[in-house]
């Protein structure tokens, strides 16, 4: 099972320091870097362009570059420096050997099967209506959701080969590496140590991971994905597995969207409709078998120290 250590400090203190690092690194410094990039590259009315990015396709590449550099700063470089400077540890200790092609294939099948099997949850969550008692909070979350949707449409609409490659680097590679380093490598590890219960730690980290995105209409499927990759890490002790799973989850959706735009794929990747129930049940069974196979094989291997 997972035995990697982030800190020798009490787990509660370590978690507090990680939270401060995340606020400073991503919410502050990451956004500073992103806004500097946007301010440098965008000409004209910056406020208008950012308030309605779908009407300003000329800034789509700028938004991707800004997002990529902000995430690279706040979710990769600063956490890496934090471990090296404050905890006297190397982030590479969280990673084991790079999985071979067979295990990458198994991970890909798990990701695809899991996506199909949880599609009813995705449809249900997308159609939730917030009750009136949520008041200003509900209005704020709805506004954040619409803003996120407009940005996603702006950066992934009518992709060219060049913009697709840039989106793949930012949305799949950088996000996969950075978010897994922070939420699984750091936060999940320390939650498990603080609570003494790996399963509670995995699910709390998954819930925090989903809440971090500020998208309430995708909260539950994102939390389930977070729990999935959390167990991949817990069973293997190798952060490469959740990183690859995260990259595949984002990357395959992006590839499907691009192929759909090119007329090479008829399936609408952006659809929130559930897969047919026979496909859901079959995928659930196959995914369960693959996860059992993964668990049995990974927990018998020597874990990194």
C-alpha cells in the first residue's frame, strides 16, 4: 500500500502548510502569472474580452497559454520547490517507475470504462436545480459555472491542429501532472496520515479536488474521478498511475472533441446524456474486474520508500 511520506511534521501542521502553499502558489502566484501573460498578449479592451471570451476567439490561444503557465507555476513548480526547500524531500520520491505499455493500457481501459459507467451520475449532476434557499451562494456558483463553460468553449471551439496541440499540453499534460502532484501526492497522503483511515482520506481529498474547480454541476462525477485516481495511487504507491489516468481522462475527451469538430467522429463528446443502461452495466462490471486486477497486482509489488 501507499507508504510515501510528505513531511515529518504532525499531519495537521503539514496539511495547513500545504493549504497555505496552494493558496499562495496557485490562487495568488498562478493567477498573477496568468494575468501578466494575458495583459502582455491581449490588445484592446481586456475586460470586455475576458468577460465574454466566446465572442473574442482571437484570445483563445492567449487564455490557454496563460492557464498553462499559471498551472505550471502554482501546481508544479511551487509545490516541487516547497517539497525540496521546506520538507527536504524530492517530489520524485512520490513517483515510482514509469508504467510499461501494458499497465498504461490497463489504466486507459479503466478510465474509459469508468467514464461510461458513471455517465448517469454526470447527467444527473448536470441537471441539478439549486433550491431557492441557496440564495446568493447558489447564484454565485451558477455564475462561476457559466464563466467556466464560456472559457472552455473559447479555448476548445473550432480547434486547428496547432490550437489542439496547445490545448492538449495545457488541459491534459500540465493539469494531469500538477493536480495529481498536489491533490494525491500531497493532500491525500497527509489526510490519510492525519485521519489514520486511507479510505476517508481518499474521499476527502477527492471532494476537495472537485470543490477546488468551483463547478457545482460537475461536482459529483469529478469527485468520483478523484476517488478513482486516489485508489490507483493508494494501491500502487506510484504517482505515475493517477497522473497518467488524469492525462488520459482529459486527453481522450479533448481528442474526441477535436475529431468531432473535424467530422471524423459522430459522437458528441460534450453531451451530458447518460450512456444506455446495458453499456453502463457492462462497463461497470469490466471496470470493477480491471480495478481488482490492478489492486491485486500493484499491492504485491515493492512500494517506493
